[in-house]
C-alpha cells in the first residue's frame, strides 16, 4: 500500500499543534527570571528551535506578502502618532487564529507564569507583534513604558534572522536606567530572546544593513478600573 509521507510543511504544522517547549525550558526560565530580577535584563541565545523559527519566518513572510503589516507608531490611543524619525518598522499584532502564532503565544504564557512564580510580578497578560525593519530601519532610544503607567512591565523580543553576520548592525542596545552605561549589545540572531524591564531599561535598535525580523512583546499588569479590563494596545 502506498503511503504518502507528510510534507516538511505539514510536519512543521503538526509539531506546532502540540505544546512546544522553549529550548531547555525549565532551566532557562529559571535563569531568565533570576537575571531579570537581579540585572533587569536577560538574553538567551537559543530559545526557539530552528523548525519553529522557520515556521514563524514563513508566517511573517506570508503576512508581508498579503500586505498585513502597517507602520508602527509611538504612544497609545489618543497619544498615538507615527514618527519615522523615531522608528521605521512595520508590524502586525499576533493572534490565536493561526497555529504558528498560537504555539508561540502558549510559550509566552508559560514564560509569564514562570516569571510570576519566581519574581511575584503579577503579570496579567501578553501582547506582541511581528516586526519587520527594512534595510536602514531603526528604533531610537526609548523606554517601552513609563514608570507609574502600571502597564507594560517586562519586554520580550525574539529574533527571526537566519544567517545574521557580525557586520550586519541592527543590534538591540540596552542601557542602564540613567543611560550612562551600555548594558548589552544584542545581535538579532534567529531563535534568540531578550527580556528586560519595560520601565527601567532604555534601549534602541541600531540601523540594520538588511531586513530585520522579530517578535516584540510585553507582559502587562492588569490595569483594570471599576472591573473594566483595560484593553490591550
Ligand atoms: C520595540 C523594541 C527591539 C528590537 O519594539 O519596542 O524596542 O530589538 N524592539 O526589535
Ligand atoms: Mn522598545
């Protein structure tokens, strides 16, 4: 009897329908929570395996082809504005309609619970988007949240760039709270992940010499007032 083997794409899709651990999840989450608590940031070089990175890259490519990305802005709601002197990326928010995105959101959920368990942060939910920076794209130094806004508490960035070379620029640079010190210069290599405190770590994306893709996200506190859940974004 002839058997048809699943295509690599079908296998990748099937793999994503079962819970997918981050690479070395248990120890890494421990380390990550620890470093975040102590230093305010953490960088893991290999958090997603290459099959998942490939699936996420394919997903972002499809979304770009379907013209689903839009210019990212700064500020929220009434303060929202697009300023291409500050940032030059295009984004599309993640959702649970697609298995590839859903599997990633499940991982972020486990990361959220791990951070809460170890750091007592009370993180309430995750929001995140794919981001694509064209060649020359950058994001000037900024904070993801302002102290007291009680909103975004922990920032996470996962990179989707295979074959990234040292000279490609496009690094994420993290600074100390008073901006006097550079804490880390992080190359956006496929499968790596950066975590940092949204209210305390100023950071920037250096202009990249080629296309640069990532998922940027935030763990938020529940800023509900009078029982009304603060809507994300
Ligand atoms: C952001 C951001 C960093 C990166 O989207 O707010 O700072 O390395 N991204 O893409
Ligand atoms: Mn940022």
